[in-house]
C-alpha cells in the first residue's frame, strides 16, 4: 500500500503555528490540512490519517491542535497499516515568549464528544513538542537581543538535541529535510542525559544540565518541602525541565516517572519490581533524574537532593519503618 508523506506541525502558539504551517506547505508544494479542519473531528489524529491520502503524491502538511501529544501523533502514524507515514514533526515556538511558556500553569483544552474535554498542561505540551520534534522553528526571534536569543536557542537545543533549529522568517533559505521520527523515541534531551549522550548543537553558558543519581529512595515529606520551598522558589536557579525516574521510601518496589516543567510536577508509577520479567531490568534502583535549567547551581542542587533522600539511620531501619513516614504526595490509583 502506498503511503502519503506527511509533515506534522505542532506548537502551543496558534498564530505562529498556523503561519509556519502555511509557509511550509507553500514552499514544499504539499497540501495543507489546518488545525481548524482536523479539530472538527473527535479524534484529530484519526482525521489526519483519513485526510492525508487525498494529498496523494504531493504529500501533506497537517497542523495539529496543541492538546494532542506528539507521542500520540508519532505512534499512530507508525502503525504498519497507516495510510500515511510521518516524514517530519515540526514544532513552532514563539522565541520571544518561550521561557514564559515553559513556566505557565494553565491548561490546553480539546473538546470531546458528549461534552467532555481533554486537558493538557501548556508548559508540558511546549516542552514535549520540542523534545520529540525533528525540526524546531523559532518565530519572532528578531524581537530578541542577541544574548537572549542565544539562551532561547540553547534551551531548545538542550530540550531537543537531535532537532534541527530554524528561524522564521529565515534570514537564509534552507531546504526542508525528511527525518522520520521512530516510534521508539530517544529524541528528548532528558533521555539523552540519562544515557550520557546529551550533545546539543547550540549552547550558552547560562543553560546548564545535570544528571542526578542516588541509590537511596526519597523521604516524601523532605522531597515535597524541597520542591515547594527551594526548587520552586528558584534557590538553585530556574529549573525549566526535569524528568527521569525516582522512588519514594513509603512506596517500596515501585518506580515512578519524575515529570516536571516549570511549577508543575507529577510522579506517576511506571513499573513495579514484582512485575518485571526475568530478562527485564529496573528502570532505576533509586533516583535517576535529568535537570535542564538556567543558571543552575549544580553542587547546591545535588546536596539538596541528597538531603531529601533517606539518611543512614532511616535507610537502615528498613521498609517497615519507611511505611510510617509522612507522605504528602497523592495516592496512586490501583488498576
């Protein structure tokens, strides 16, 4: 079965996303399916897959509404039976407001049938779109002084080190390159950091990264205080993005996914030791977390994270004693 080539365009800033999608379709001769068109369906990805074959050999540019996760787009297009194949995922960011967007605490909303709605944190959407993009287009870049533009480009490159960065409008014409994103992703900067493979194209002295590792679980109450009273207030610099795997002492044998952007953090469980097959490895024996931020005080942050883990005496007391520790984090629902 012939598949239609599709470039997906994502971004949380609607005017810039729409303008870049239109320009991309015009410059490449592809058929444009705007976000307004695919958003008319309950499932925009299904609608994109249904519309793409109409573009035939010309190929398509599909602009997606911002509440749709890039991993969902990549996964659905990677299905062997899909009528279209993804040849690129372009993320459009407003360079003048990117750092503010990574710190926002509002939610994107996509309506669903029956009056229900899909919610996605805007800051998390902004970060993950950059992380999974094959190309990041920076709009409104010419409004920034050179030092600020350098920081923005370095942040983009730290979040998505494998992405090609383009400026819009472009000072120099550059051909669009096909770079099909694989369904098994290692594009995000935080994954590269955990694999010791983080090598961003653009750097700036203010943009710093850190991989934190510890074999001891966190004391939940001390971790909550660290997040609220110290990291959240910028004591160690501005932590823009952190992600990885962690363990809470009160919830033994469970690995959680540490997911933070700006002031928002979640720790959903991702695996249980007892459920691992014989040939499967632990995601993390303790803490393995990547940090990306501005003006980070690496040593002070590591000391503070160490202090949030169990002390020698607490660790020696064992899991029965850990169960009695204060735990302010939301309970995990059981399937």
